[in-house]
C-alpha cells in the first residue's frame, strides 16, 4: 500500500525516479508524474486505466514558469492567470515541443494550472519539471477529495501519497481557452463563470455532452458512483421508490417522511461553496454504504451551482 505522509522530499524522490505520487490540490487530489518524461506519464494512464486520448493537465508553481512549456498566452487568458492563479483555473495554451504528445493526446494545446495548495506548491518549486496530474481516481469514478480516498482506490498501485488534508474547493478546475479571440469555457469547475466574466467579459460555454468528445472529462457518464444515481424531485420520493433504501443528497433545509433513507445535506444553509466541498465526499460515502440507490435534486443554477449540477448530470449519465 502507498505510504501517506507530509514529507515533500520523499514525494520529490519518487517523482524524480519515474514514479507516481498522489498530490493534494485545492480542487481534488491528483495522480502526479514528471510531465516531461513519457515513461512516467505512461504510468498514469496505466494506473488510472484511462484511455490515452484523454489529455492531462500540467501543474506548475508560477505563471513565470508556464512560459517554458507554452508558445504564447493570449492577453485575456493572461489576465485570468494573473487574477486567479494559484487557483482552480486551467488554461488551454499552445504547447511547446518539450511537452510530450502523450500529455496532450496529440492536441496542439496543453492544459496548464498553478494549484493553490501550500504543500504541492512547495513540491513544485523543488522540482526541475512540472507535474502532469489527472484526478487520482480510476477512470470515470468520483474524484478524490482526501488522501484516504486515493489510498482506497489506487493505494496498491503507487508508492506515496502526500497528505494535504481535505480539499478546500472540492470540484475540479474550470477549463478555459481561446478560439478566434473568443474566450471559451470547456469544463465548469471550482471557479465560477461569473468570476471569469467579471475579468474578461462575456464568455462562451462549449461543454461537450456527446459520447465522443474532444476531452473525456466532458463525457456524459463521468464522476460516477457505482450505484444507481437519480436526479429527481425529492418530495415525490416515497411513491417512486417504495421498499428501497435511499441515499438522499439534499441542499438547504430538508425533511422527509420516507423512513428507509440516509440523508446527506450538502449545505443546510444553502452555501454553494460548502456544497462543492461536500459533493464528491457524500457521493462516495453513499456509494460505499448499504443504500440501494442515490437520489438528489439539482441545485440553484448560479455560481458554483452550475458546476455542481454538471457533475450531478454526469454522475446520473443524463
Ligand atoms: O482540478 C483539476 O483540474 C484536477 C487537479 C488534479 O488539478 N485535475 C483534473 O484532471 O481534473 P482530469 O484529468 O481528471 O481532467 C482533465 C480534463 C480532461 O479530461 C480534458 O477534459 C481536459 O481536462 N483537458 C486537459 N488537457 C486538455 C487539452 N489539451 N485540450 C482539451 N482538454 C483538455
Ligand atoms: Mg478526472
């Protein structure tokens, strides 16, 4: 099993010798490898059982260091980087040859981000290379928000997990790029559309829903528990699921006369940040419990609610 600890030098040692390390970020835990070393990167795909047409995000410690890996940064994207890094923002930028094609699945752009976690930032500063890191879960499953989640699912395949506590955002980064001078959001995430539009004005959403997307983070069924997951009107539950034990994910004040259930409240006070932090954790807990199926309602469609609803939809494969 992987060792879980806070020792940066041990993490550094494993990464320098082509091994994988679980790393904390503010969004979700990542499964990291030397992004400039194809052998190391190949191990990520192997361990995650991830198809190689799904590109990886490259993590680095500063905006200044990004120029080693990309040809140029569009002025509006630069403004976003200056405003929100370190933070839950990934930029798609034209890559230099130093980034292996395996990282970008052969695409011309590389996804880059500066994560906002003190341990991982320290680690990145001590390394002479950036880290390619997808979320540290088996392909298609719920993303991990604690070191223990990583241990449970990938612990027997990697040597080390850097312990960085609970993720403070809980949703993956928002992915942004530019086409024909238009700013495009490709994946909703921990940075809201409103936050982005405040800096660069109106953006276009290009969230691929098809089963053959450019980027599988956008696949219809993704971030999914193993149990049946329904999005439904919670008030009508009793009639719909007679005799089943339900895992109910709710938001705001909620009570039910339905007896056979486990209730998980994303945020009793309807705070969307709190809901984001709890979402994957609750999905995972219910998936591992004895409930027959998991049900939830959509959250309000603003701020982080948009990204949370996107994850719910994909978990339910709608
Ligand atoms: O918050 C996050 O972004 C986390 C932490 C670990 O940083 N990482 C993460 O990685 O969510 P992953 O691999 O689970 O999702 C990355 C997604 C891909 O599935 C794809 O949709 C998109 O990012 N992506 C990455 N590079 C891309 C590229 N060059 N072009 C288009 N999409 C890309
Ligand atoms: Mg992922």
